[in-house]
């Protein structure tokens, strides 16, 4: 992103995961080797093949919104609003004021459902004597059983409205629907808005309530989740010979992106500089990825090209989904995009500790990348003991490393072949 005078820096991080509320808690959990994965407790998961996940315990959405607002938000939207609040506060911005027309908002998520309580109640009330749903009865009674807010709450970008309303955001904005790619695409497009002079400040990132019943039941039969429930927090094993699939987690990761001189003028802390963004697509039928992850390779190449630097990259926050073909194809894409520089890079996946945040996973990788550049410490890939065939790069097994990376990439891959890469540089 060297073709204009506008440079983009990260000045705020708002993260909620099963490891903690706020970037500091999640980061310390990552470096300490803790995992938030355990048995699902929010509902009875016994009908599912995968019955573990990374749920956030004790989350109080009332700390971030009024009771009236919360009536219009499902759990994922509540996590998004909390993440935005934490990011704005971390950036040292006035969270109660008018951020205005020079502030943008770019969000990514995988929302498909509002809160289901009202719908389940209405459907239950419309059952006939045989226990089947009578659509004629549902049509007559639904208006008294389901409030109009149910449909407002169900809108995919509902969180975008509530975040904008809370902080007075009136500038450039967009919502990206998808899986891991969505949140990182939001970060990349938010950085573009700052680079092009469309905004001085952007709040960008992703979120998901991926451990709730609907996404878990939807993904349970696709073969991308592990069924090794008996292993508990050792079940998520990226790049390992015993890898068997992902474990979902819920959470949010939002970043405050800012024009560099604007940030300097107000004395903001700068975590890292976003220098490049790229995207690509495998172009194959889901859920199986292209064997060489051609979309990811193109995304990395585009990110490095727009960054205006060579292929050497010190740290890569990898997708690391722990599926047999996913990890191998990601490794091949890194070889293809980086050449010999891939062997010198430190590469890790934090998903075994936070769970796969789905719509928030790519944005979490962006936050992790910014923290690695800021602190000089690279997190490890938990549960990696014996690398599987084709996983032949340095995936940082064991413990975190104090290696002081200066350049980095954040990666994300979507369920239907979408791939995104964001390049960052450290600021010393």
C-alpha cells in the first residue's frame, strides 16, 4: 500500500475469546499455553458428533449495551458490540462521543439466525395433535407469538447498525458475509478505506457465535469438525499426523485502523502497520479445498505485492484448521507463494486454544499478528507433536518464541474457497 501518502496503522485491539475478555487476557492465555476448549454447556450437545467447543463463560453483554438494545441482538451481535467497545477503548478514543463521518466500520460474520427462543415458542404453539407443525395455525398465531423485532434482529449486518449508533460512526462501511475470510476481508477493506483517504479511523473485524446450536448442527455433517470428543482440549491438532478436524469457538476480534499521521498527532499507541492486502479463490466445490490452495497462494502474492516488499516474512498467523487436506494445501500454498522464504518463516495457529471462531477467525489472526509484531513474541501451535506428511514448515511447536519478528502475514480461508491475506510490518 505504498502508492499514496496515507499509511495505515493498528491502534486498538478488541478481542473476546474463551481465553478471556480483552486482548490482554487472550494474549496472556496464548503465551501461557492455556486452552478454552471443553465440553459444550450452553445446550445439550448429545445429538451432535462434535460435542466440544470454546465457549465464553461469564460474558455480560449488559456491560456494553442497554437492555433495550440487547433485545435486538443475538449472541454473535452482542459479541461484536463488545469487541468494538473494547477496541475503541484500547485505542484511547472517546467511546461516548461522536466519531463522525471520518470514521468507518467494516465487519465480517457468519450470522444466519436471530435468537431462536421466540420462533421455537411459536412453532411449538402451532403443533397439531400429532406433534406436527400446522402452517395454517402458525400463520394465524405468529403475529402474537413473534415480535417485529425478531425480524430486525435477524438481519445479517445488525451489529453494524448498533456499533454505528453507539459510537456515532457515519463514514465508509461494509459488511462481509462468510466464514474465516469474512473478518479478515473486513480488515483489509477497512485498511484500503484509510489508505485511499476515505476515513481517518476505521473499526474493522469479525465475530461469531460459532458454538451455538445452529452452526454446530449445520457443520456437524460436513466432515470439517473433529469427533475426538474424548481428547478434550487436545482434539484440535493443526499440522499434526493425528489431526482430525476443527473445534469451533465463539468470540470477536475488532481492530481500530488509523491513518498514521492522525494517530501520531493524538499520541496513540501503534501496534503495527498494515502494508498489504490480497484475496483469491480456490474455485473448487466446497468443502474440499484446492490441493495447492491456489486462492490462498494468490492472496499472499497480492498482499506482498501491494505491500511493496519481498517475499521474506518473519511470522505468519496461519489458518491451521486441522483438516487432513486443509493443512497440507495451506503448506503447499506457502511454498508456492514464498518459495524458499517459506522455510525461514515462523508459522503458527492459535485455534487449538481459542477454537475456530469462523466469522471471527481471520480477524483474530490479524489481532494476533499485530500483537506478535508489537511484543516481539510469536505464539506456539498447541497440540502439534508429530508433523503430518506434507506439513514440512516451522509451525512453532511447543513454546512461544521471543524472536522479534519485523514482518508478518495474517491468513484466512473460507469454506467455499475464499482466501485472504493481510501483510503487516512492525513499528519500532
